[in-house]
């Protein structure tokens, strides 16, 4: 692996336990909103600040963008890679003490950039244990982060062939009819698993097989999730693991990136289930 990419992934792994340790005292909302208009928790700003400082300190990192700040921060020193980070995906789960975590996309083009410019991506999941899933050079690897170490637990992770679970976001009356019809079929076949943090729900799909969606809504045709920070990095992992991603008609990795905080409908999982979704929409 290129040393610059390895340094980014190592930094995310070594910062994760410190982020986790800092969560318990930062469960309350402040007075600020992120650029997408969502209220920020003290924990969002804490994780963002820590990742910004550590990642921008690396020689290989040219810039840092995050869901929690308006614009891209450039490194004074230059570097080859551009980081798009969701410091705490699903952070509203902190209040109810449910799963959430960190997502990082490593792009080799200045941001905003499309998903084909990703060279690696990763997520850290703060569940009963802390795990990290990385995708790079056609391989997805799952690690456990414990006692200051990152230990491989699944080499060459692939989505199981026989799907078991599904999780769909948004209120049912707000779903377009075509998506509601698709969901009605899927409900007859798979078990519902929806936890309100995309990476937790996607990790269930990676573990058991299935499909996750935060679709286009009648009230929000671009859905809720952000392309650069959430859609692309997770699509890169799911596609590398043998699955598919879609905005409804094409891979998320092919969606043109026009602005840093742009939203996109997200559908991910076993290829056959995403093919069916595209046929239904
Ligand atoms: O983008 C933040 C996020 O928390 C995702 O991780 C998650 O999939 C989604 O929002 C949950 O939204 P809702 O509260 O509408 O189910």
C-alpha cells in the first residue's frame, strides 16, 4: 500500500479510541448547525477538530473537508490526497446510546470530486466493540481496534450471497410510490434492521447480506445523505466487497460531484437486490 494512504488509515485507527473516550461527556446539542442544517452535538465538533488536526498534519494530505464545516481546508504543505470525512455518522444515536462512527474517503483529486477519484475509504464503527472496515486496491478488510492495536479479523471481506437484512430510511408516506412498491416486496423476503446510523446499517448488510437505502423522498428528491462524505466512501466499500451501489439509475461512484455538501439518494447491497431496485424505479 502507498505510504501516504497507509498513514491516513493508521491515523483514523489511532484517533478512534480517543474519539470514543470523548463521547460520554459530549452528548448535548450546542447552538450551531452543520452546513446541511442539522444541529451539531459537542461530539461532532470534537471528532471533527481532532481528525482535521491529525490528518492535515500528514505529508500525504493536501486537504480536509468534513460534513461539519462549510469549506475545504487546504494543507500548507501540499500532498497527494484529499480527505472527505463524516467525523460522527449517525451522531444523533449518541443520545440513545446506539451505534455510530466515523467515515473517511481518500480522493486523489481536489474536492468536490466524483467517486471514481477515490483511492481508499474506511469507516470506524463504535458498537459494543470498535471495528474498522477499509477498502483499497480491490480488497475490503475488517479490523478490531483494541488496546491501541488494529488487528485484522476478516481478510478480503465479501457480501454474503444469500441476503438476510434490509434497512430503509425516511418516513414511509414520504417514499415515492415506486420505492414503496419495491420496499413492500423486500419486506416479504428479508428481516428489518434499521438503526438510524448509516454505517451501522450498512455494516449489517456487509455482515449478513441484504440492502440498505436512504431513498429519494417526495419532500427531498435528493434524499438525505451526502455524496462525498457518506454515499461515495460507503459505495466504494460495498462495490469492492462484491455488492452494488445506486442513486436509482447508476453507481453512486458515477454521480458527478458538483458541490461539497450535495445530497444523493443512496441504495447499497447485494447486486441482485440493487438491480431489482433500479428496475423498479
Ligand atoms: O446522515 C446522518 C444519518 O444519521 C445517517 O447515518 C442515517 O442513515 C440517517 O441520517 C438517519 O436518518 P433518519 O433519522 O431520518 O432515519
